[in-house]
C-alpha cells in the first residue's frame, strides 16, 4: 500500500472525481478549490487489500479512482455477506462514517489493485472556517448520496428475501436490466461476489444459473447477462 498526502496528482483523476455523485454540479475550478479545502489522501492498495476493517473507528468517506472496492460483512464464523461494490467514481463508507457509529460493522476490501481517495468525514460534515458555498453544496450532495445508498440497501433486501435461489437471481437480474435500460447488461460481481451479495452458496448460484440458461431464461458470459 502506498499513500500520498493531499492530491498532488489531482488532474490525473479529475474526470473520475468530477463524475462522483459527491461532487456533482461542481465546475472544474470549483472542484479544485473544494479538493484543496478537504485535503484528502490518495492510496494505492493491492488486490485483496484492506481500505478499512470491521472494528476500526469510522473516519473516512472513500471514492474509487481506479479498481473496485467491496464493502463486506463477516460474521463470527467467517461467513461473508457482500453489502455493495464500488467502482471508479463510486462513493463508499459514507453511511457508516457519517452515521455516528463508534466502530465500523463492515470492512472495505479491494477486488483488484485499486486507487482510492479518502476524505475525513469530519471535513465533510463541518463547514470550513470561511463557510464557503462549495461546502454547503457538498453537504447537499452527501445527503443525496446517502439517500441513494439507502435505496440500494432496500433493493438488496428485496433481492435476498425470496426463499428460492431462482427467485433471488431473477429479482436481482431484473433490477439490473431495468437500471441499464437494456436486456443485456454487466453486473459488478464475479460469481463469488454475486453469491455473497445474494446470500447464497456459490455452488447453488452456479447450478441455478445453469438451469435458467438451459430453460432459455438467460444467457451469460462471465459478468455479462442477457434476459431472454
């Protein structure tokens, strides 16, 4: 893992940062000013590395600049549930860092080598000394981001509620198709990630996907699916 203080290579990631919902509506010059105000850090973390761990003190809101970060919950016996996946431009950790929890109930791990931007949550929640208009807009964006994340958690509950494996998969794939506006779409998970997200055994997921393909309901190659 490597870390750089501040964002010395800001322009390298400018487009990705601008695409993040946290910085929605900021012009290029405004974005650079707010980044200087927040003084974030950039970290490059190897595959299967840890951004933050269960039990840590919540203090950062992260944005993926490159790679993929999974937010996961591991129970006492080591069973893993995948809460969400964040890719380039996506925000992660905000619900916990801004929610007042004393310790994190989840971990954030990298699916592959990833570069992340970490912002101290206190700097997001508390206006700077000059109480700049940028900060007010930033906090509004944070509220919207939290609302979207709440919707995503509600959708996950809807997907894992059905009792049968087929119904869980159909619920999730139907949602993905609707979100993509197409019957062909990519999902952000590999098979193990999809199984963890839907609270299923990987073997049960693979067997059910195979049966659904044989029945002519779906076709797929890796993480690209088509609903028939």
